[in-house]
């Protein structure tokens, strides 16, 4: 599994994952599954788009910067 940080890419209008300085996932799509690090524990989730991007079952106002793994 690869670990990185979520961020919004305005050029693709999608959330993406940055794995390193020049290493990216390439744009996430609705339903993409991943684990997110919450309080030191990996929690399984998937990304969806409503009024904004969100992670199913993860309560936060902003998902940018969260540590995830695929």
C-alpha cells in the first residue's frame, strides 16, 4: 500500500493524493476506497462528491491534508 496526503487539484476539479514531491495518484473518482489515519488508527472509507468532496463515515469539515493509504 502507498501512503500520501489528500489535496484538491483545481485543474482536474478532483481530490488527489500526493505520495512525494513529484508523485501523485492522478485524481480520485467517487467510490474510490482507501484508509485514512484518524487518531493513530487506519479507518477504511471511500471518497464521494456531494456539495463538496467527503469521506464516508469520517466527520471533518476539510479532508485536505489527511493522511491516506491505497
